């Protein structure tokens, strides 16, 4: 009995895997207006659950990635602040610290609203957070840093955060 059911189970399993892998592919195809397809696939696949996830779970996965990214960036800013002397640069980094702190708070609230399926509010909070990278970049540019390496400070981090929040916004748009 068990043996005779095995082939059926395998067929059902492969069908469900195909269905869910389709969700990932379709999601990334549908949101190319927000982020490039490859970025979407590579980023979501960094979490093994993505392959079998529905759209709601993909939203959680992308939101958590954005929160982790922002938290890591904020830690980096804290470290930089302890090692920087120039007052203008320090001001810029302090602004970034506040900006990312607020963004993390907003994204955590967004996660709470997502959990209670209040998608509009979750989206609004993530939209507010999504500008953090650009705002931090502006704050650092205004700090008029002398050397070229300094001008590139946090550029990758700010760009990554913008893309991750766009990824989440693209996915949640499909839940509204
Ligand atoms: C992903 O979806 C697109 C559009 O729905 C389709 O053309 C493409 O073949 C799919 N790719 C995979 C790997 O399933
Ligand atoms: C999506 O998947 C999660 C986890 O498997 C499940 O709890 C949730 O009910 C699913 N949501 C929908 C809308 O199917
Ligand atoms: C932040 O996100 C980007 C884009 O997904 C990724 O390449 C980078 O490794 C992430 N950084 C951290 C510290 O998670």
C-alpha cells in the first residue's frame, strides 16, 4: 500500500514544487517595473524557502532582507562614527544613523501590519522607509568630503537598501 502510493506522492510533490517555483518566477516577472528580474530572483533565492513560497511569504522574505540589510548598515555607520574626526563628515554620518534608525522602525511596523494583512499600511510604512538610502547619500554629499574614497562612503549600502525596499514594494503591490 505504502509502496504503491509512493509514485503518486512523487507526482504530487513535483506538481506542488512546480506551482510554487512558478510563484517566484511570476512574481519576479511581474515586478520588473520595480527591480530587475535577476536582482529579484537572486535576492529571494538567498532564502531557500522562496522556491516554495506564496506571494505573502515572498513579501515577508523580502521585508526581512531589507531589515537585516538596514541593521547591518546602521552598525557600520556606528563604527564609522567612532572612527571619524571631521565634524562635517560626522554630521553626515549622524544624519544617516537617524535616517536608518527610523527606516528600521518603519520596516518593523510594516512587518506587523503585513502579519495582520493590513497591506496598505504595510506598504505606506515601507514607502516611507525606502528613501533612507537616498537621504543618507544626500546627507553625506552635503558633508563635502575631501577625498574620493570618502565620497563613495556607504554608496553600495544605500543603493542595496533602495533596491531591497523596492523589491518588497513590488511584491506587496500584488497583494493589495
Ligand atoms: C518565468 O515566467 C515567464 C513569464 O511568465 C516565462 O516566460 C518563463 O518561461 C518562466 N521561466 C521559468 C524558468 O519558469
Ligand atoms: C502562504 O503561505 C504561508 C506559509 O506556508 C501560509 O501560512 C499562508 O496561509 C499562505 N497564504 C496564502 C494567501 O495562501
Ligand atoms: C544587502 O543587500 C544586498 C542586495 O541584496 C546584498 O548584496 C548584500 O550582501 C546585503 N548586505 C548584507 C550585509 O546583508
